[in-house]
C-alpha cells in the first residue's frame, strides 16, 4: 500500500553503494568534481591508513612508515592480500621508511600520524543515482543529509557513527562541505572507506529525489513539536542535520516531510552536530531487525 506523506502543517519556522563506485556518472550534475590538493590528500594514523589499504577500490601513490612500524605494516599487507585477490598488492607502491620527524614534516601541520601515512588517489565519485540500485531491496535504508556542515572533524565523526549504524550514504552539498582530508579521515576512524559520500549541487532537489524512492525526509530542528522517538518513523529514512548555531536552512526545512527534535534540557540550546547525529542514528536503529540490544 502506498503511504501518504504528512501534510505541510507538520513543518515549522548499507553499504552496498561501494559496489557502484566504479559506475558513477562522470557528467552528472549531482556529482560535481571536487578538487583537493595533494598535500591534503594524505591519510595518516593507523585506523585511517589500514582501512584505506583494505578498500579494494583504492589505489595509492605513496606509502610511508617509520622503521618501528614497518614490521606491523608488512604484516597487515600480507593479511589483506590473503583475504583479497593477490592482485590488490598492485594497488600499493613500494613502502618508504622515514624518520618520525621527516614524516611529520611531510604531512599537514598538526597531523597525528602514529608513524604511518599514505597518499591515496581520490575515490571515484558516487552520484545520488548510484544509491537507487544499492537500496532497491532495503526497505529500512537510512541516509544522512548534511546541510552546510563544514567542519571536517564533525563530518568525520558523523561518518564513524553512520558506519556503526548501517547508514547507506552521506549526502552533502558540494559547495558547503569540507574536502576529504586526513583530518576528516582520522576522525572517521576507517569509516571513510565504508560509507559513500555523495556530493550534490542542490540539497532540496536531492531530498525530492529521495522521496521518489520512498524515503521519509526528517529534519532535526530544536523548535519541532515532536521528538524523534515520538515520531517513531518507519521505512526508509533520510535524516537531515544542519550546521551548529544556524540549524537547517529554510529551503531545506521546507523540503522535509517532518521536523523532529531530541529531548535535551532547556539549559542547553543544542548539541554538537556529530553528537546529535550519533544519538539520532541510535534511535532510528533501535527497533530495526538485527540491531544488537
């Protein structure tokens, strides 16, 4: 039975996409090409680098390690090769052994590298159209949509929560999203390789597209009359979060089916957006089949 959407009066003031990364539409207006400098493409830290090495669609230009971490790295590569086709070794360049200070000097200022870094090629772009076949049999799919959330560490932390709760994709507006840097990847702790990031030109049009695929579009707004738990949404959910302080923009709010809030104490105006995302994703996943209790 087709569901009817809530009336406008409600509004106030898995991971299968990875399989479609190779099939992205290069000329799609919903997946504009993003440019990052080589310097900021470096990934660093054990979790971020190991997760990148395990991703079979990744290719690498450089792989750098300190002498004390070299044995662990070679062991990890051997382990990955045993789990995947041995052809994956062709994705890796020769390992460079470097002193800790030299490695620090190679990376962006403030990078906490743990003696390990890699320079990967950018992942293939994923367009919103790639989402449809990935969720075609997933009636409880979850997608996160970020409206002008620009801090890379927040986006990385949101990716980490998205991976933990089985989110199919993270959708961001291209002009108001952080580049995919080492800082973002480190905050994501490996989730950058698990949850596709889809960059779109227009968030409102993206929400309309999701509705065509039977997603309910829920926006988090502190002024909403219902909590997320009270709304108890079912089916496919696109959950929309705005920037801290500003919240959702008017046009984004207007394209949500329903606005909801988290029940926080009035003395605190709002939560950090990554914390809000984690709490909301837990609530959305709580009653799903197969969710650990």
